[in-house]
């Protein structure tokens, strides 16, 4: 009897011990391990470098190719073609749009002409004025106000549009205090060689004026395609 009791006590203690060992093993925290092949590696950047901006500049026109004096160490103080549509354009009784409508040529128009059409480098500005289809009609303009300095010169080359037979009068004048005042004019017919103009503006130095580039047609009105090649005000560098 005593042996049986001893046996059962020994068996109970043995089972309790095993149960604690199993529970302890189940509740133990296991530290994770990372193999050497699992170590993350830094990948090289695959982004494409952004190229730096490149600034290009348009070279200044070489006016010597059209017969004007060289303008090194100087500036174009006023470009009449670039300011073309800042000006008012009109005939004796009609204001003209800018640029003009070539389909309404009987009323006359003003526009910029492609220099290559005239056989010149593309960076030479050309103003084309086509007068109304009436004898001795005039197109005039009134440009934005400009203050003339001593030494300023009006420069341009005057001609007909290529393949036309113009007979025109080029006018250079100005408005001062609202009133018109004359300067000069140049008569041109298609059989002439182009007129190279280098005109001093010292007579109006110190005045703020509005220039007028005008064209008056002669008898051959259908061919009155007058071109101002590179019309501008030259100013020596200070």
C-alpha cells in the first residue's frame, strides 16, 4: 500500500516538472537572426542627370552687309521695325491696322517683310509700306515718343521690294507737341540703286518727338512696294 502511494507521488512530481519545462521553452523569446546573404545593400542611383540650361544669344545684325557704316561700340537706340505696331498708321482719311491686311491692298498696308525675300540675312529687319491705289497717296505713321540725343543718326537703306517697279517718295518727319514738322525726304524709282541713308538728328537733339516714316506714291500705284531696310536710330556708345 505504501509503495503504491509512493509511486503515485513520484509520478505526479515527474509530470509537474515536465510541464514546467515545456511551458518555459514555449514562452522563451527567440532573437531573430539574419544571414549574411540577407543583408540589404544600397543600390546605385539610376536617375539621369539634368543638363544645365544653355543660353543662346542672337548676334547683332551686321549693317555693313547692306552698305551702312559699321556700328561697333554702339547701340540701336530705336528700331522702327520692332516698334512697327506700337506706331499709328494712317492715310489721309483712314487708320490702318498693324500688321496690315494684304488682301485689302487697295487701301494700302504696312507689314514686316522677310529679309530673305529681299536677298538679305534673316536678322535684318525690313519694313514694307504699300500705299493705297490712288495717285500721289500717302501712308504716314506716328511712333511712340523718343528723346533724341546729340550724335544720334537715322540710318536705313531705301529700295523697292524685289521684283517690283516702284516710284515712291520716302518721308522722314516728326511730331513735336502734337504738331507735325518736316525733316527730309528721298525720291526713289526702281531703276535707282538702293539709297544708303545716314542722317544726322542733331537738329532736334534734346527734344522728345514722335517720328513719322511716310511713303508717298508716284504714278505707278500698283507697284508702290516701298521698303525701309533696317530703319533705326544709331547711337554711339557712351
